[in-house]
C-alpha cells in the first residue's frame, strides 16, 4: 500500500492554466484522450484543484516509481475502500497497466487512445485552435498574435512559453515525448508535411538515412495515425497516396528546418478543419472540399487581381467538380467576386478560423 499512499498524499498543481473549449464533466466516468502534448494532464489537474484532496487519488502510470514497484487491481480497490475515495484518475494510462477497471464512484482515464476498459463516454482533446491560442497570447495586435501563432504553434507548452523560447520548448518536448525510432520517423515525415505520401514511401525514404525494419515503420505509422500525431487526408481523385499532416505545424517546421511558408499556411487550414470536426477531402494541391460543395483554398498573399486570373483559368474544373462556392483563406486580404455563377470570397485566416470554430 505504500506506493498508493505516495500518490494519495501527492500535491499536484498547475503553474499556468488557460481555459480550453473542452470542459470536464462532473461526477462522470470517461476517457480523456488525445495526442501527446495536447494538454490532457493540465486539464485534469485543474479539474482536481476544485475537489477535496481526501476524496480522490491521482496516479501517474508513467511515474518512475513503477520501474521498481507495481500495483494490482486488488491492492487499488482495497485502498479505495479503506480511504473512502470517490474519484480515481489514471493519467498517462496504457493498456495492461491494470488487469481491470477500478471499483469507484468516478473514474477518469487519461491516455493517447480511447480504447481503455469498457468505458463508453470519451472526450478527445486536440492541440489549440487559433481562438484558444489567443487566450494564451498576451498581445493586443491581431498581426502580432498571428505571427506568434506561426512561430509557437498549437501545443500548450509552447504557447505558454515566451515567443523567443518557443523552439527550445519544442526541442525539449520532442526529445522527451518520442523514442529514438519515433523521432527519426518524425524527421522524415516533417519533410513531407502537406504532401501526398504512402507508408511504403516513408519506409523507402527512412532507410536512406538509418537502419529500420519495414515492420517497425508500418507499426509506428499506424500508432501515429491512431494517436492522431499524423493524419492522412483523402484526395478527391481517390488514388493511393494521401496528403499527410503532422498535428502541429510548428513542430513540423522546427523538424524540417526548410518548410516553406506556403506549406505552413496550407497546414494551418487543414489542421483547423480537422480540429473543428469538418469532413473534407483534398483536391490535388488546390485546396479542400467541404460540405455544401465549398472549396477552401489557402492563398496567403495573392491579391484580388492575381487570384481572379488564377480562378478564371480553373473555373471549368471547379464547375466539373460541382463547386458552388470558393473561400480563399489569406493572411490579411479581403475581397469577393462572382465568376460563372461561383461565389469567391477572400477572408483573413484569423477571422475564418474563429468563424468556423
């Protein structure tokens, strides 16, 4: 019981906390899941800060103490009963840590995936969207905030840091959160952010730089996809390769060192759609088709005249694809026009992201 007494007496606090769009429900059992670095533990610790410390036990399943000691479900259930504990929080949980679900009034399981025990209620936490990032950022200028967003990214730890320390935070997070093979594959993936690629192509590129088995590559890529560290986006042509995005555009930029602004901006759009639960498909490198046959096109700096010329050349293909409306997401440009019965409107990213959040 000594190990459980350690966790029961543990004082856990947040140094910094900002409200998220996800709030944890009271008196319910659920799984809080999401990719590494999305702020799950911080959210749960804030939830616990409003509770009587004698009525819960918070167990970090990755605490170093478990390298030498262990617990089992009988021991935990007995401790819950002896101390009259109402809430059990299992943070950084992984399959096999316990043989079965603890017997308690409320259980919160926190992990990277959603398939723990037989718990039906699940809450998913994504990295910050732009509206959430603004609550982390202390600047009053929309332009400065957007520049900070581009540099600091969407992981809460980086967003909390000073803008000049953002890369140091990314480095610390990256090397503490990914093992050797994972980090090597992430370096390969970062070079293909926003491009069409297959898992087999990832393996071919990877073996040019280091020794790794094909099975290991496929297994790691599947794990990344399941966790949503990376996501593949279907193309409208329905052919093999899919566009791939690492879940934080700033991490991919940090790892690749040469990611162009156009790739970063394209990633902003795709990741915002993912976070806001919008179903979409890529249409080549042109943009993304969403519900209502609306085409979203990332176009950071093109003015109205430049984009009109481009759209005039492509309007035939737009009509063939059934496009009814085109939204051009820019850095700061705003304009609108109609071409061959298709409405075109340009809107700055910071407005588009909040309107669609």
